[in-house]
């Protein structure tokens, strides 16, 4: 079994609605995202998956979350 892992980060705000405590107020976090890819076979080039591909796709998704108010997103 082969495994690939990347770690990315983004910053965003949110609030826990109807929560009794400080987290009910608007606050932010630095979020850590780990992407794990597993496979039993390598491609012809000897790679499970090109790091550039998984990093590019992950960053494309995280751009939509970075510095956003998460409660407003679907």
C-alpha cells in the first residue's frame, strides 16, 4: 500500500449559534487540512500521484474558504 499526504492551512471565522458560551460570538481559527491519498499500485512513472496535482486541487478548494465567514457558506 502506498500513501501520499499533504498539509495545507487556511484562516476563517465562524460562530456557534445557540451555544451557551464564548464560542457563540464571532471568532476565527487557523485551520489545518490534511489530505491523504492511498493506492495499491503506482503509475508508470513510479508515483502514486503527482504532488503538484493534489496540492493544486487542494489549494483551489481552500481559496474559497480562506478569510471567509464559514457560517455564510453552503
